[in-house]
């Protein structure tokens, strides 16, 4: 307890530490489920995760550095024994068929970095609004994961990562899939069945149909 009191987490209150004491030896987690307010099918979540996982493996092989916000998040966890215990405990208690099950400590941060720098594809339309939640859907259903995300330091760093993702969504990089190419283009034949562009102001004669970024498309003007 004296050690915990000196950690960042301890300074923010012993309420969570008491919860962690109660977790000692507890290996149960909540059942695998579809997620949240926007219900996403389990196979869709798994497919999205698999794509991010394979891309992040390539990033590791190519020595692609973590973006600054993710690197800072990793450092903050490593610096705090309780945060690290919660993080590792969550990874270890995710059911074998859950997202992130079997994923190494370091791999998670490459997944985060890859997600924050990857422009949305139409193929992922049902996850586009919640890509980070799709990564942590089962992590959040473990007791350790719930304790981890109640920490204000964690939420501070997640906000920094979200800010980087927002910057990417407003950049030229976000236009990568703003085209008619199947299956990932947001103007591909499949996408045209998903969004009725007659309802919006678009200029199909212009590159990317006149949109300056993915966020510009997401907040597109509606016709009367």
C-alpha cells in the first residue's frame, strides 16, 4: 500500500486501489458481447481488428515509430506500477476468443498508432465512428480493464490520441479512400447503396467529389 500511495494512481485516490485489492486472484471477465450504443456484429469487429493487427505487424517489421501521443501513453503506463498491473491484467483475462486476446503488451500500442494514422475505408463503414472502441471492446469487459479506464491519466492520454486521429481526418491523408475504387472507396458502387448522394451537395466532376477531407465529407451539407 505504501508503494501504491506513491504512484500517480494512488495520488488520485485510494478508492480505485481498494477495488484492485478486491481483484486479487480474480480471473473472471464479462461475457463476450456485441458492443455499446451502436451494436456492432462480433464478426465485423474481429475482421476490423485482424486488419489492424496485420498492418501493425508490418509497422513493427519496418521499424515505423509510434506516433508521439501513443509513445507518451505507453511511457505513462510503464511508469506507474498500478496502471501497468491493470493493463497487463486486462490482456491476460480477455477470453481466448476475444479481441486483443494473446496480443503482447507492445503490440497494443502499435495497434493504437496504426489506427490513429489510418484513413477510414468504406469497407469498415459500421466501425468508422468507433475504431478505438472496436480495439478495446473486450479489454473493457475485464475487471482490470474497467479499473484501468477509470484513471484520469489514462483518459488524458486517450484524448491526446483522439486529437491526433482528428488531425489525420482533416488532412490530405484522409482522402486516400475518397474515390470510386472498390471495395474501399467511399464513392464505390457498394458505397452508393449506403449513402444516397442525391441528398447532399456534391460535385462529381471534382477530385474527391469536391470534399477537402474525410471530416469534410462526414459533415457534408444536406440539400433542402
